[in-house]
C-alpha cells in the first residue's frame, strides 16, 4: 500500500488524519502485530535470545514478552504446518547448574529448587525448523 492509498484509507476513518505524523510513517510492516514481529525476529535470529533482549528491542515489558512467547509457541506450529517450532534453551541455575527442564510455559524461575539460589540464567528462545 502506498502513502496516497494509505492516506485515503485513514482519512476515510479519521477526519483529523493530517494532524497525526504517524499517518505518514505507516509502512506495510506496521500492519504486522507485535506478536508476528517477534516471531519473525526469532525466525531470523542466529542464536537463541532471552526475553530481556526481546523486551529491549521491541520496547516491551518482560512480562508481556513471556505472554507473547506463549502464544507464539502455539501459533507457529499451526502456521508452519508443523515444520517450525519455538524452541527454548531452558533456564539454568548459575550456582549449581540445575536445569529447569520441566517448565510448562516460557518463564524465568525466581529461585533454584535444589540450592535455593536466585542467580538464574534466563531461558533463551529461537524459532527453528523441526523436521
Ligand atoms: Zn541451584
């Protein structure tokens, strides 16, 4: 969609369109939802990334990133016809090395069940082909 078409589109909906700078800055890309953008980022990433890194890049709250990841994990298999999946490098206790393998959803545990340390290496994520 080019700018002229876009402008018509917005003008039809918002009369005061010209007052908003963002009108002119809308690109095709911004029609993607934040979830789609995170998913694409994780597909293109070369190495698994942590929720904190994603939060920084997309200017989100880390808590929201984990929620998005949970949804991406479900949708990516469906969208790719089971060819791709969200993979998680599980969080690990930096003190004793305990690996949190049994998490039911993406999150950073607050403390280690084995040594009670709170020094936890956060999980990292990537979307990869699973065939
Ligand atoms: Zn530990």
